C-alpha cells in the first residue's frame, strides 16, 4: 500500500502556489491558444517536431565556417548527418588508426545546438580506405567488424540512428545483393555488422540505407525480404532509410512502399532527400512530406545538403535553399505541408494503443516529449516536458485495466504516471509513483486525428503542459479538459 505524498512542498509547488500557477496557466493557455490558432511553426525542424518527427540536413564540416550556411542549418534543422565525415575512409584512414576530428566537429556542433545526429555510415562498398579496398575474405570480415565496433563505440550514446549498412543491393532488376569485397566475405556480412553495432551502442537505432528503393520495385523488394528475414530471426534492425535522390517524378507507390516496411515493425526515414529542379519540384517536395506524415512510423526526413550550391548533384538545384541562402518555393511547400499535418491523415501519431509498444508522448503544442525529470527512478519524481531524445525516460507503456482505462508506465523507472496526492484540483502535479492500482494512476485515452487526450480516472481532468509552455522542464499537471493543444499528445511508437 502506498503512502500518498501529502506534503505539497515535496514537489516544490505549494497549495496556494498551485492555485496561482493554475490560474496563470489558464490565462497563459488561453493567450497562447488565441495568439497561435493554427500552431503554424516557422521552421522545418519545429514544424516537424509538432508532428512527432524530425527534419534534418547533411552537413559538411568544411562549410560550418560559412555563416550563411551554418545560420540556415542551425535555424531550420533538428537532425544532422555528416555528409562524408563519419564514413569508413574518414574514420579509419589507416588500419586500426582512427580519426574522428571532422566527424566530432559535426557531432559537437549538432549536439551543442540541441540537435540529434544520424550516423552515416559504418559499412559500405563505397568510400572505403585504400587498405580496406585491397582486403578480402576473413581478414576483411574481421577488419569490417572491428571498424563497426570501434566507430560505434566512439560515438556511443550520441547517435540517434546509424546507417549500419549502406547500399548493399544491386540495380540489376532482380533484387540481388551488390557484388563487393564485403559481399564476397559471405552473405551474412550485413547481419554481422548489425549485431556488432548493437553490441557497441545499444541505444542507437540501427538502419539499413539504400537508393532506388523509393517505390515498390525489385530492389526495394530485395531489401524488404531481407528486413522481414532479420525481424523473424531477431537480427537487430530498427529502421530502413530511403535515400530518395529523386528525379522529376515520384513513384506512385512511394507511400505504399514506406508503409509496407513500417508494417514489418521498423521505423522508416527519408535519409538523403533531394529532388531535381523542374516544373514540379515544389509539388514533389510536398508529396514526399505528406507521404511521410501519412505513415506513422516515418520518423523523419533529411535533405542532402543546405543550399543548391552545397549539393553533390551539381546543376540539379535539388535542395530547399538557393545558392544565396534564400528559401525556394520547395521550402515553402515543405513547411506548409508539415504545418498542415498531412491532409488529415492521422498526424503521424498512433491511432490506437498497442499495450506491447513503447511510446514517446509528444505534446501537440510544444513538440516536446513527456519526460521523467532528471532521469529519476524515485517515487514522487516530477514529470516535465523535454526536447525529444527518445531516451528511456521519455518512453511509456500503456497497460489496460480492462475497463477502458490505462496505467502509463515509464520505461526508465517502471513507475506509473500519477496525480500527486490524489489531487482533484486544476494544476495538480503529475509525478511517477510505484504501481498501486489507484484511480489516480489510471487514464482514459481518447485518440482523435492522431492525438490522444488522457483523462485521470480519479479527477476527470486532462494531462497537460502547464501554461501551454514550450520550454524544456515545464511542468506536467492535470487541468480541466478543454481540448487545448497542450492537452493533446501524439503517441509515437519507438519500441
Ligand atoms: O575534399 C576533397 C577535395 O580535397 C578533393 O580535391 C576533391 C577531388 O575530387 O575531392 C574532395 O572530396 C570529395 C568529397 O565528396 C567532399 O566533397 C570526393 O571526391 C567526393 O567523392 C565526395 O563525394 C561524396 C560522395 O558521397 C562519395 O560517394 C559526396 O560529397 C556525398 O554527398 C555523397 O553522399 C552519398 C551518400 O554518402 C550515400 N548515398 C549517395 C550519396 C550521394 O552520392
């Protein structure tokens, strides 16, 4: 039996203070709601975050000193990929001599600016250092696995997702593996690389990444068959990257292709998007954005560079900013698509609750995630919102009580979301507490258009971000349900 924490000061919110904050919260909430009726974010990263996704770019270390470039990159994007600096030739130029200077520069720039990082790439037939190009057989296999282990260990805990293996399938119209020195070490080289990566950095999502796999075709079906096999045999794979280097037309089955992979139980991401400039570039960018928004496991989009002049596709002008750093029509079209939320298609959140899943709960108003403050595992620890990082302190599992309510359990602590002191007041603090079957630990979930409202069984009040704050560390409280965006939560499945 639990002892209810009766002393309000224990959470730093006195009763009188709570009432005051609650009143202020209502005023603030109303003001924010009026001031920002459409919740239209003004940058790609912020808008994507409102949809529980990221919007990223590739960065070249050598360009970070260009202030036009770094200003745009910092303002618009919340996920960063090193364009070349974490590849095999960059990180292990001589065998067993690792070189992380340029990769670290990009990583540190991203992390210090509050962004996440996709690692690209641990194993690839391309951009191998000279010493590796000349290797074969078991010596090459060992060298490859050593490379995967060393690099993933160096970046352990700092990478959101690794492209573990890049471009291992051929363009032969038959869905075959690409011939390469790595492939010739044995067909199991890909799964061996995934297992080594998981062992080195268990916190990173592990992706397979390829091009010309954007529609349903022989190559993408080859990858699909491999991923299905990996999932059935427990090979650790979490995501599939679709490079999406596109010409002037989008495969009609682009979204369906993403969905069929998502249905295998992996996340999908567009990892190197660029689209040939032409009559319909802006429309194609919108269509790609909408396709991702319509697939709940499409977790984000990365464009392969900032300005057209930064692109590897010289002359194609395939990016969102022109060579002077001005926003192109394609940029506006992506931002509008993100803000519109994909034409009413679910908004990216789950539309039903799977009690075996782990979810990140992303607030509709702030784009931030429900978070156990300061990684606490203690009873009474406060729950706040924080920039999404998908850590265990941001992952929650729903357990049905069998009568329409759920307990919501932290992956970090194993404790339940709890209305502190069984409060029934507006502004009552939300904490974590050991499971005690109390009605103050039970929540009715109503999902509409991809957003869940969570109502306490004990108080009838809704889980909300106090005062519609958009700041890290803002308190989560209960408040009378009014359907505000700060009371709506996107359930983004992460496990
Ligand atoms: O920095 C050197 C420069 O000093 C030298 O004079 C010059 C001579 O060619 O080369 C420069 O390095 C180039 C490097 O980009 C940096 O600009 C390399 O030659 C060039 O090969 C390299 O190209 C990269 C390419 O991967 C290599 O395969 C592109 O930047 C990069 O955008 C591209 O990215 C790939 C993804 O990793 C995988 N998917 C396809 C995508 C596009 O090809």
